[in-house]
C-alpha cells in the first residue's frame, strides 16, 4: 500500500518567542517492509540552524534552532511511503512465551524488557497481561489475546488522559487513547520479561471500501511491537484497533515509551500562553513509488 502523508503542527504564542530549539521526530523510518520514497520538513519561521542524525533507537532526529522573534511556529511534514509488512507466522508455530523471555535475556531485545518513565513495571499491568500467558502458551497466541482484551476492556475517550498519564491510572479508570493502550500493553509485557517497544506513527485516515474506520486516524497514532524470538523478530500490534500491523500503518519512530518518540518537543524563550493545532492525513496514493 502506498500512502501520501501530511502532518501539520502549529503553535500560536501570546507573546513573541525570542529563541527556540526544537527536536523533531517526523521523518518515517526506512525499513525492510517500509520504503520512504520522499520525505520533507518545512519549518516556519526558517531556522538559522538545522541538523539531522539518528537517535539512540535509530529514528531520524531533526534539530532546529530559531533565533528570530516569532509569534507562530509551524512544521509541515510530508512523505510518500510504501508499506508491505508481512503476515505474522501462525500463532501455534511461535515459541512458548517463557522460551522467548529466556532467550531475550541474552539478546539485543533485552533493552525493551526494562521499565521506563511512562511504561514502568506496574504489578497490576503484569497481572493483567499474565492472564493471556498461561504456561507454555505460544507467544503470539498470548499477544493476540492480550491485544483483543485491551481493545475490549478499555474505553477509547479522547481528552480523558494527557501525555504524562501513568499506566496505573489507566488500569484503574479503563479509559484512554492509543498512547494509553500502548503503554498498558508494553508495561504488562515487560513485567513478564517479554520485549515490547512503543511505536509512534499513523494509521490510514479513511478505511478501505467496506472497511471499519480506525481509531486514532487524523492524528498521530501509537501501537506496540513485541518480539517473537530470533526467527520471527518483531511484530506490530495495534491494541486500540485490535489489528496486526500490515498495510494500514506507517511507522514514524520507536522507543521505550511516548517520551522517547514525541513528534515535536523543544525549549523556547518567551511566548507566554500558547495554542496548539495538529492535523494529519494519511491517504492512499495511486501509482508506483518512484525508484
């Protein structure tokens, strides 16, 4: 599937900002199953300095510095991306979850078994996840059941939580958005010793003909990648929509939790009160991706 992506972020300040330094994670990742044919970032006002470099997780980070007074700051990210993630293996053919846990301890995936600020090792999250992982159950079978339970047990309600809402709060209220669903799942899996990482990106804005509209469209989206072991690697799981990631998602960045992959963050001098507007379109494109 080929998509045209447009992500617009606009800040309006009550008073001029004299200096600003921003970190942008708004360029989709180039992956084996995700080809980025074109990606651009337009920043207003024009920065006096721009640099690009991969961060610790391999996400392409763009740093901009603005030294002219401005009452408005806008970033327009556009991209043309082809995604073709493969079907996951048959669940019954994947390793028992305990085996994956043990192998992970000696692998690079172990980095994603530790707690993090927004996805700590919460006992209640571990207990919630454990119900899907009885002894010797194939790991993907447990992951699919856990994803479906989160979709069923939690109420999707935009505005009910914020960027820093903790996993324990979401487990108690059973209300949240895609970020919260992903943090709960990540925390629970890590509590069991299973590698899980937080993924930011996008889900298609409009469903295919006859399809179901996806929660989290028209904005940045979040889901989970879980490790199945060395043979099958990572699989994307979207608990907000209860679907395996294949051809409806575009991967932007991954990390331990939202704090690692916030699309835009920075430090400003001045500004006072501000307003924020974000708009996202991920539309199916026609024709082949340019070589």
